[in-house]
């Protein structure tokens, strides 16, 4: 038993040593944690592009894709201002094949897939009556997930876990079924959603992105106050499903304001 446990630990340590790196520069807010990256960016981006095309096609068939021209233009204009700022964290990111679309839905959600594929659901803007600055905070957060390649990290963590689970199962004389069950449990509990660490990082980077694009980062406070109100007496919005507690997030945003407000003021002066 001791030998098998030691072997699993060595296998995991070897994977971590080989695949650990940071996907981004730290920026002003600081985000350069080492990440486990066992799959390539290209693989994830290809999968994301296919998924995005499928989702867009399905929405087109349902006549829910980009039905509000004014809202679509608002969201795309904000993206156009944020996208160049991604170079602070990744030099390659401004050159991604960015796409921005809006799906008509009551869902309070938005996301950015690997490689810059952005979807906003109209509900998050209309039901919360978001200002441009608040939309920018949401968008910056979602783009930050793509910059930090949290999906790639998540897949790598699952792969590492499956590897160790498989080795351990073989050493302990368990059948493939036991290994599959263990892997399925891991997927259900961990690999299907971003971690709190991922979400906190996305908040930090997203706040800086929106500030550098000339959007007041103090909108982050009003945004999450609206989210708190939206979640009262009902199931929390999908956008908050794995995020840190809203009150904690507001406190963390307020703590970062002295860092990012000068960036916002500089950006504002440059556009006058």
C-alpha cells in the first residue's frame, strides 16, 4: 500500500513538473500563478471554435441570435475597446480570431471560450439594466478566463487525476470499472466548473482590462450589488454559480480600486 501511494505521488509530481507554467504576465493586479498545462492551446481552441459554431448555429435556427441590433452593437463596441488591452497579459491575444455575439435569452450569463469566442445572453444586460461599464466588467472577467486558459488548466488537472487514478487502480488490483467510477466522481465534483481560484483571478484581470479600456472599474461594485439583488429569493444566476460570495467579491474589488483607477484615468485622458 505504501509503495503504491508513493508511486502515485511520484507520478503526479512528475506531471506537475513537466506541465507547470504561467499562461499570462502579471499585469498591475498580479496574476502569474503556475498552472498545470498538459494539453495544447491549439487543441482547446479547435474544440472551442467547433462548440461556438454549433451554439451559434443552434441559436440562429431558433431565431435568437443577434436579434437586437442596438444591444449587439453595444457589446461589440465594448469588446473592440477591451481586446487590444489583452496584450498586457498576453502578447498573442489581440491577434486571436475574436467573435462576439448576443443570444436572446432570460439567462443571466456570459462567457468567453478559449481563443476569444464571446457570447452574451441578453438577460444579463436587460434584466440587470447594465451600463456600458458594468458590461465591460462582465466581459473583462470572461475574457480573463480565456487569457489564463482556465479551461485548459481544468482539462489538464482532470487528465493528471485520471492518470494517477489509473496507476493507483492498477497497483491496487482494482478493475477498470473502479478507475472509471473514480474518474467520473472527480469530473462531477471538480472538472465541470471553474474553481474559486480561477474566478478570483478572472475578477482581478477583468477589472484591469476594463480599466485600461477606459471603463470605470468602480462599476464592479454596482454590478455585484445588482447580482446580489437578482439572487435574492431565487436560485442564484448562472453567472454566480461557482463564483466567490458576492460580498467577498465586492470587498476584493474595492481593495483593487487604488491600483486600477489610475489606469482608468490614464485611459480616459488619452481618449479626450
